[in-house]
């Protein structure tokens, strides 16, 4: 699922274009769907000058918010997991309650790893741009 920053609509799957406004996601595409950087004037593979208009760049505040949310949830889950392991080692009574809490914690970990594709894509795009800026 991808979110369009131009029109504010979400499109299911892994689309190349927004279904609502027709803009491409983060790249310029030629009619043959070759991906080109945002600044390209001509397709690097086929030479076509007919390139799509990409959606606006993802605002930096959204990138930072996505990272903070993901890291924050991860740190809370890690702390809770560590506390649970220590409690299981030290406590002999009420292990059933701790095991139930462990099952809940495992479910939360699973939820955390299955965050929406658009949020994962946002984080990946941030890292790709960061790596390409360093080169």
C-alpha cells in the first residue's frame, strides 16, 4: 500500500502510479516504466522524454516521525521483553501470568514487525536517500 503526498489517497498493492491523481511514487517513469531519478529529463534506459510527474517529496517531519515511532515501540518492546525474562528467572510463583504476558508480548512483537508497507517503505526510502547522499 502506498500513500500519495499529492492528493492524500492510499493505493493498495505496489502500484507505480497513484490511482487518484496519476502521479508516480518517488521516481519519474517513462512509458515503458523505467525508473529514473526525480531530476531526470530523459529516460536513462530508452531515451524517452515523456516522463511522469512524481509526487511531492515526503516531508522530513513525516520521515522523522516514522523513525521515532518505530524505534520507540521497539525500545518499549525490548524493555518489556528483558523485564519478562528477568521476572521468569527470579520468580517461582505465578509463572502462568508471566507466560501469558510473554504471549501478549510475542503478539506485540509480531505486530511491530508487520507495520504497514507504506511505513516500512518510508523508512527504506529514508535509508536509501541517506546512503546515496553519502556517496
